């Protein structure tokens, strides 16, 4: 029972922190989404200009359903912007559109961390779908003898794939934001005041990935401690 209490305690704390950061992010994007850009460019126009300025002409900018559902898809080379960003002419729209194009620039320039993350995706999908089941079985079976610790160790190894993935994601996301802000500065797309607000919005977006990474690392360390303690018994 203590094993599961520890897990749920970590999960509960990280869930609350994640909710706080997520709510703050939504609040920031809503606030900056009500401030129009002085140049009146839409998110779609910002994205298309950034792609052109970086010599990228084989990536399409399209609208995708949802709120903060924006992403770059390297498989079909599309920058997918939510309706509020695609059609919006606000600071939030410009920041998000430029950030997603930052990923397109990473892809075009073969940015090493993005390439590493892309290669990890198939293994991470398998690890994520199986790890919790195998860990649960392994913890249950350890009560019947030391010989069953191998199953728990396999589960930990599978879970570690998602932890590594979450850590690799951090430099990818921070770099995309840095590219976006640098481009917006060099093209004078934003005023000084607009730049500060766009930077603030992107920092809160990045913090959601930081929380996810910390949560994954904490959970992995917890599993490792359980394994080490059971090994000494």
C-alpha cells in the first residue's frame, strides 16, 4: 500500500503544479490574445513570412481545431495553427505562430535535438503504453520472491524512455522559442513592448514542458528507489 501511496502523492503534487502552470498559461494567452499587433498581421501571415524568410517553401500553414492545439508536423511538413492563432492578429497569435515555425526551421536545418526526439517517438509510444502495466505487475510479484524483480526492472527501463523523451523535449521547445523571438526582433515584427509580452507568453508555454519533465524524473527516481530497497530485503 505504501508503494502506491508514494506514487499517488508524487502524481497528485505534480498534477496540482501542472494545473497551476496550465491555468497561468491559458490566462497569459487569453490576455495577450486581446492585444492587437500594431502591424495587424494574422498568425497565418506571420508563419508564412517566417518560413519564407528562412528559405522554407515546402511547408504548408494550415488551421487545426482546438485551443492551444498548435504544432508542427514533420511527417507532412505542416504548421498546424488553432483557429484563434491562424486567424488572430494579436501578440499571442504571432508568438505561437512563430514558435511553431521555429520547429519547422529546426527540421529544415536538421537541429540535432529535434532529430533525436523524432527518432525516439516509436520506442516512447511502446514504452508509454506498456510501462505502467509492467511496473504494476512487477511490484505485485515482488511480494512473492526476489526472482520476480526482473519484471519490475523492465518496467522501469520502459518508463525511462518517456523520461528521457521529456528531457530531450526541453531544449527543442526552448530553442524554437528563441528562434521565434530572434526572428521577430530581426524583422522588427514586434515593438519593444510587444516583444516583452510575446516572450512572457512563450516562457509560460515552456514551463508546462518543464513541469512534465520534473514529474517524469521524480516518478522514475521513485521507482528506482523502490527497486533498490526491495533488492536489499
